[in-house]
């Protein structure tokens, strides 16, 4: 038998009523989908720029953090500044000694509370200097602390710690 | 006393499935470690001061992404061995394929658990920040790798094409890992594998994470052994069908292959 001596190259006569060679369509479809979704992901990423946020102290200083444009502003929610109204939540966010008052329509989600760093999406109200937020994300740090860690007293745990 | 003929003995000693003594031992060890992970992750480890119980998602999220990275690195190493080795072994190519399949599954687990955690902690499931975007790209790249493996061609063609891709896409892993350092992102930086040696993680949390990483590494070993053996069987069936088709063609042409 010639089978074990490599591929048989003798031309075979056309078969009568033989099956057409099956073209596999699925891998092509998946490949096309992958290319399209890769493109979507890249354009999405570029449209929101690579750096996710500006810090509070960089407004008007860093390029891309100009006061007139839509911003994502990062800062720590100031201790004792959160006022929950009927329609809006007011709080200050601070970073590196600078502070910005924020008005957010509604109640922030996530694990929002004082002393946690947040990213607020919104625009500055040019007349009042108030930052009008329409989305708040809690930016969790890479620190994990047990809830009942005996090394921390209750007061220490609740107080704003200087960020590392 | 009956004697078993050598041929019969050979046939009966052939494995009936993809399991061997080694996989069974690894399988049992995996189950034991996953039970430990459940115990530490869900019961013994403490809740987080800020995140509460949602911190427990980390014990699946981090080991899954570890497993996925490990799987993709195994794929790359096997790809290199196939391409640059003298034998151009199809065996390592099948390990590469099996490993990538498992990696994709666990990348999906990583994304799903991360989104659940993000909804609870950040308040949103998804944001196009640097870490999340590069991770999505990595996931899609390996789906592309698997799609290329499914293209028409011989087994050698499949092995060579996918090996080239396997070596290219693995370069995205450092990009994903350091994306949180390179750019500002919503996702936090690495706690354990960061550049500073000060690990800001509670002791029991760190231990639970460690148990998770061991459990998922064993799980990967178990899965990759079974899956690469399955892929070998699939290739063998393919070879046999090809032989049969060649014989049928020759019979149609009236060629005597004696």
C-alpha cells in the first residue's frame, strides 16, 4: 500500500456524484468578527483617551484637563462634605491640597462614602465654579483591609488616611 | 491457566479515555484545593473595610487571570518549540491549542467576575479605561488565535500559522499587566505583584489568594492534559478519515493499490 509513502499524487478521475469539498465557513466568520470587535475596542479606547482621569489639582494646568471641556475628575471625597439633597448630592473632592465642589444629580453608586477616591464625570459650571457631575465611580485603591482589623480603632478606620 | 496473547494484552492496556494515573492524582488534588479555597475565601477570610463581602470575588478573579496568563504563556512556549524545534512536533502544537482554549475560558471568567465586582465597588460594570480595554483586546486576540487553528489546511499548516500568532499575541500580556502603571485607570494597581514590596493586603486575604492560585494552577494542569489528549484523538480521527477518503478515491478510479 502506497499510503505510508507520503501523499499520493496520481490524479484521480472526476468522481460521479461525489461530495463537494466542504468549505469551512465558521472560522472565517469568527475571524471577521474578531477583527471587527478588535477595531471597535481600539476606537472606543481612543475616544476616551488613554489616561482615564485628571486629578483635581490639574484642572487648567495639565493638557487635556482644561476647565471648559468635559472631564473625568479624580479626587478624594472630603470628610464631612457630603450633603444628600432631594434631587442632588453635593460633596467636595480634594487632591494634593486643591478642592472642587461637586453637584451630582442623584445618589452615587458603588461603595461611595467619605474619604474614598472617586472619579466624577461632568463639566464645570463656568459661572459658579461648581463641577456638575453626571456619573460617579468609586476608584478603589490596591489596599485591602480586614473589616475587623484589631490594629485599627473604629475612629482610625473611619478617618481619612493620607493616600500613599 | 489461560494465557493472554501479546496483541490482546496490548489492546486491553490502551487507555479507554484521556485519564491516567497522573491526571487522577492532579484531579483529586484540585478538588481538595478548591474545597480549601471555598473554606478560606467564603468563611475564614475577613470582609474588607470598604468593599465588604464583595472582596471575596477577588479569590476567583485573580486566580482566573493568573491561570489565563499561564495558559497563554504555555501556548507561546509550545509555539516556539514547534516553530524552532527540528521536529516541528504536532504534539506541542496540540498542547498550545489546548492551553489557549483553557486560557480563553478563564479570561472570560476574569472579565465576568471583574464586571460583577466593578458594579458593586465602582458602581459600573464596564469602563473603557486602559486595563479593561487591554484585557478585552487580549481576550479577543486569543479567540482569533483559536479561529486561525480552525482554518482549512493540513495539521502542519495549522501548527505553523497558529504558532506565529501564538508568539505575537502573548506580547499583549505585559501590556495588560502594566497598563495600570503606564496609564491612569479606574482599575487599581497590582497589590501582590506590584513593584513595591509592601503588600497592602490582610494576612488571611493573602493566604486565601495563595490557595486560589495553587488550586487554579492544578486545575489548569488537569484540564490541559485532558484537552491536549482529546485534541490528539481528534487529529487521529481526522487522519483516519483522510486515509479512508484516499482509498475510496482510488477505488473509484480503479487503481489497484496492491
